[in-house]
């Protein structure tokens, strides 16, 4: 897994300060968790129970526009999901946004006992995969039933708006601005992409209601115990948007069981076109991840460039 500058580890003494503030005691053990690309995380022993500690990057570390205020987004949205749905999420145990300890936000959540789906997939039977895919589709639909007041990223009220097309366009503008800030070459001119988007404006008109979208439900963020979904994690990139932004609708990972669980058989031509635009946006972010996180290689950049060109080609030739 690439090493990211946003995952800046802290000393055991500082971690213990956070544990003391949350629970009034020292940790009996600490272990850094290696999964994930953005926040540093630890397994914390608390005597007869365990918790996960997630710590935001230092304030001076540059992040992409969409990554601003995402720890608040994660904590607040998970509390909302726990209150308003039956979707399994870890319980938030403590959140401190004062930045009084090490100039960082951090929170504790309960430790799930299962394993991530990404680590189990090879050992699952086809029947188990279908059952999990169906359940994931059902849970995703339940999340998407939650309505918001504005479109946009959950923790960025100042960038939200009433019109989905305009908000999505602004997200693409932000991505290009982020690329320019770090002098990252994008293999598609901003003006050309915006012109193509404008020509497809009508495709976005049916999206009238802001829906809660997790946007990052891939196998690494789904925990399995006893052959069932025990919990879904990493809500930090959630937003109020078109449900077709969900990972289950990305063109590179069609799963029939997911669609059945979601309650649909296929997307309409117009929906496929919108979903392809969301592929384009995700690819733009991939183009920048290696440079913003300062990974040891630029594999994400090359992946993003390839997918961006492929999906724009699909949009240009109408093969959605």
C-alpha cells in the first residue's frame, strides 16, 4: 500500500493523551492499522474492549478541495446513519475537533470484529459473494433514501447549491484548480471537458433531490463477520448528490447481485451517461492523488489518466 504524507503517525505518548481525554485512562496496547490512504489509524486496547482511533492529517499538509473538513463529515454522517437507518456502522465513541492535542482532529469508534471484504474475497464462494453483493445493494439504497437540503459535499456548506448540474460542474472546476495548484498535467483540457459537460446538461436535469451518497463503498470499506456485512466504514467523502455516484454504479465493477439488492435491473441510457460522468470525475481525482499524497510512485496518476481518456472517449462516441 502506498505511503501517504497525510498519514502522519504520532508518538505513543501523544496517542495516550487522546485516549486519556476520551476515556480517562491509558491504552493497554496500541497498534497502527495499515489499511486506508488518508488518515492514520490505530487499534487501541482498553482493557476488556478495543476501539479504533482515526487522526486527521496535520493542518499544514495540502489536500484536495473535496478532502477539506472530511473528518467532521465522517463523524456527523455516521451518527446520522446510526439514528436514521438500519445500515450497520461502527458506533462513534468520542470526537475531538478542538485540535488541542498535536493540532489534529481525531475520533474513536468501536472496533469491528470481522475482516474487510477485500481481504476475504478470494476465499468466498460464489453464493457468498452474491449474498454480500445483494446486501450491499440494499444497504446502499437505504443510505440513498436520506434526503438533504442542498447538493454538495457533506461538510462543505459554503460550496453546496440547489442545482445538481451546477454543483457537479463546480466539483470538476475544483479538481482542475487543484491540479493546476500542484502543476499536475491532466490529459484532457479543462475547456473541452466543460464544453462536453454543458452539452450533456439535460442528462442531469432529472436529479432534483439531494440524496445521501457514501461514494466509497468498495471492498476495503465493508467488514464481514459470520458471512454477513458487519459494518460499513469510511464515510469521510460522503456528499449530497445523485445516487449514481455510488461505487456500486461505477462502470468498471458491474455486479448483478448489487443491482438486484438495490432494486433495479439496469440503468437507462441517460443514467448510464450520468454514471460515466461520475467515472470521469473520479478519474480526475485519481490523476492527482499520487502527487498530493506524495506516494513513492505515480501509479494512481497513470491509472487516472487512462480511465479519464477511456471514459471521455465513451462519452464522445455515445457508447454508454
